[in-house]
C-alpha cells in the first residue's frame, strides 16, 4: 500500500486526494510507470549528450513528483537537473541509477 512507500509526504498526498487512498494508490502507480518508462530514454540522452532533452524530461518528472508529494523522487530529479546544467554525465547516470533503485525498492508497496 502507498502508506509503505518511503520518501513520500503521505499527509500532504492524502490531503491532495481528499483522504482517498485508493485514488492515491492508482496515481502513485501511474507516477512510478511514468518514471520507469522515461529512464531508458534519459540514459540514452545522457550518453548522447542531449542535454536539453535530459533537462526537459527531468523537469517534467520533477513536476509530476511534486504533484504527488513524492519528495524523494522530486529531490533526485532536482539533483539531476543541476548535474545536467553542468553536463556532468557520470553524476547524472548515478542519479538515474538512484531513481531506478528507489522505484525497485518501493514497487512492492504498489502490489
């Protein structure tokens, strides 16, 4: 259940969804899917030095995370944006790996 996911401001998220944990659960699943679908593209863009694509994608993901009160994902995306501005590909790949790990470690809570 969503209440078992680390790195979420659960109180804030529940307020956004009027306390409806079922709807919150559904939207968090969609958020995780959005991130998982985007990560391979991010890796490709980093390897190809497509900085604008990386920046725009991370910014969009950060906004999605903010809307869901997904604090940890928001912070990771913000870090990624900073590394993108500096064109620090190695650091960006580490952030992407951290995002992948976070999603994997918390996927069980969405089953």
